[in-house]
C-alpha cells in the first residue's frame, strides 16, 4: 500500500479528468447544482460543511503514542481505503497535480483526486498549488469523496491521515479546507522530519520609522483575518512598533489588534 501511494497511486474510476485547465474546471463547477454565478462572473458554491472537521480527523497508525491527535489502526485505515476505492469505481473524478512549497529544498509534488460533483474543490486547489512544469510522481496525495459517508464516525464524516504513506482520504466533507489542510499537514510532517518547523500563520512585514519592522502573526484563520485592520493602520502611519506574536486564543489576539489600532490612531510624538 505505501509503495503504491508513494509512486502515484490513482484509484480506478468511471472517468478521470486529468489535470484539466482552468476553463474546464470552471465549466465543471458551473454545472454543480449548488453553484451560483455572481455579478462578478465568478461562482459562489454553497457547501454542506462550512469548517474543517477536527473531531472527525484521525491519524492512521499502529503507534498512537507517537501522536497527540486521535488515531485509528492501520487495519481500519486500509478497510476504509478499500471502501473509498470501490465507491470511486462508479464515479467521475478530477485529478489535479501541482507543487507545495517554493524553496527548492522543500518543493513537494502533490496530487488531489476529487469527485467531479465537487469540481470547485479541484479548481481552488489548482490555484493554491504552484504549477508543475516537470511531471513527477507525487509525494503527497489527497483522495476526496465528499459524498461518501463514513458511518460510525462523528457526523458520518472521516478524514484518515496516513503520514507514512503520504495520503489523506476525506469522507463526507465538501469543505475545501480538508483538501488544503490535507496537503499542508503531510508537507508539515516532511518539514519536521527534515529538522524544520512549518508555521500556519499570516505574516506581514511593514516598513516603519528608522528602518524597523512590524511582524504580526495569527495562529488561527480568524486571527489572521482580524489582523488586517491593525496592519493597515500601522502601514498607513509607519509607526515604530515591537514584534507581536499572537496567542492561540482568538480573543487575546483581537485585543492585541485593537491595541495596535488605538496606538496607530494616537497623535505621533515628534522630537523637539
């Protein structure tokens, strides 16, 4: 199983759209019954699931003591991989290849395989991948079946993460974040094994007085979003400020941003 996946395992399907271009992905997205065309000529897709399913996410391993998150045995992971592969036999699928990372030491070929019924996931993932000019076998694979339930797991939903095999299998979630996070999670493992530490964070470098800089980092998606007003205020006035690193508590981070906004709004003290 591990060797198959590492060498670019693709389950058999009724039909496979292999690396379609953006126009083809747009056409497939437009055909989705839950896709609405906006006045800006884009498509807004209303999903059933609107957040990542952490309580339905499991590491596939027979050594659970090595992981802080919840896990399932390798036998359980293999059982569900067979269920998913059998389901895919009768489905139309999309395959998207690309790269994660832009440092040549850590550039990693990645692949997403997802149901055509959820073409928007493939379209968005294609935008996030760096383009791959030289075809190579993926080190990371996400197989995503948003319409296949996993009875017995929370909300009949499951995300099985096999770090050793380099594959994540998604069941019953049409949320794009499972594809995005699925790839980044496995890439993070590669970075960690190489002695590095990947940060899931938003960061901006702002030129300020006397050549100093402001770095503002958020630990969660909402934190990164709420940082924008504070960053804009600091950017506008070029105020000297210290390094700020957010806590995991979104409320704490919001307070930091409000404090920076207040500081930015205060009159600048000019030297005599």
